[in-house]
C-alpha cells in the first residue's frame, strides 16, 4: 500500500496542477487579448508561473505516486530553492518598504507624499526614465484620476479638501499643497497672487491638461511608492503563510522520498 506521505504529496501536487491550468490560460489570454501595455507586460510572467507550477506539480505527482525516486529528488530540490527564494524576497520586501509615509496636512482629508522619504532602491526604480514612462502609461490607462474628473463639476473646494484621496490620486491628480494654486476643480488648478511656484519643483510640472496633470511630478512617483509599499507588505505577509505551507509540503515530500528509497533498497538488496 502507498504510504500516507506519498498519498499526501500526490494529492497536493494534483491540486497544484489543476490550479496551474487557469493561471496558464490567463497568461495566454493576456498575450492575445491584452489591449494595453500594462496588460501585455503581465502575460510573460503569468505564463512562466503557470508553466513552472505545472512542471513542478507533475514531477511531485509522478515521483510520489509512481515511486520514481530521482524525479522526487528533483522535485524536492526545486522546492528547497523556491523556499530559499521566497524567504529572501520576504526579507527584502520588508527591508525596502520600511521607510516612507504620507505627510498629514492640517484641514485636509488627504496626505501628501515626498519621494525622498522612501528607500533609495525604490527611488532608483521610479527615477529611471524608461521605467517611469511605462508606469505612467499604466497609470493613465487605469484612469486613476477619472473619478475625480467625473465628479469635478459638483465638488467645491471645501468638499475636495476633506476628500480621502488614495496616495496615487493625491500625488498624481492634483498639485502639491506647497504651490498654493487656486482650486477650480479636482483636476483644474490655476496660479493666483498667493501661489509659490518656487516652493516645490513639482509646481512647474503641474498641468491642467487632463492627460498630463502631475504624472511627471516627484509626488506622483512618491504616491506610487506608498501604494507599492502597502501592497508589498501584504504580499510579504502572504509569503510567510505560503512559506509555512511549502515547508510542510517539503517535509512530507522528504518522507515520501525516504519511503521510495527504502522500498527501492528492499526490492534491490544488492
């Protein structure tokens, strides 16, 4: 009879194999049907993840159920490397997202974000011109400022100042509070006698052109990093849970590998 560990490894990898099929399908769909650069950018990583999960799960499934020791050994090696990579990534994610936070403003419901508050590694990524052009294109395609534009005609300045904007909306869809521009709408701000355009380099980058707004501003990059920081922390927490699961599966796989070796030794004592 199959041992419990072999059965468990087989069942877990069969489930993983089934999960890899829709992941692979999504990747292929994005490569063929993706309408924006952001969607097409994701197709190759998704396909790679789907293929990886499919191959590894098949190796574990066949190795455990068919008692093929060398295939199970390869499976365990890949699992070990995956555990190490995920562990390192989790530590890295916590390290690079440790710095940076929004600045609360008196009488405002939203916060403002400054690029220099975030880790140097993240700053280098968004300050790279090629990288930022792709990111900016994605932000524009996602219509992150669209909800502010749609409600603009009915929003007074007092109402807008109490809005709880997302970090990206605060950084990309309006000028910095330092500029003291006059409010005409959520995405329409003009200079006035009290404006201080020299107070912040972003002030001269602001545009009422709805396709530009503050997408070129340092505050927009900072808002993106603040959003990325929160997302990475969530991913890091999920990674910890996934790591625990992988370690359990790896331990069960080691038991199945030991069972295969014992059975092989019994069948071939010499």
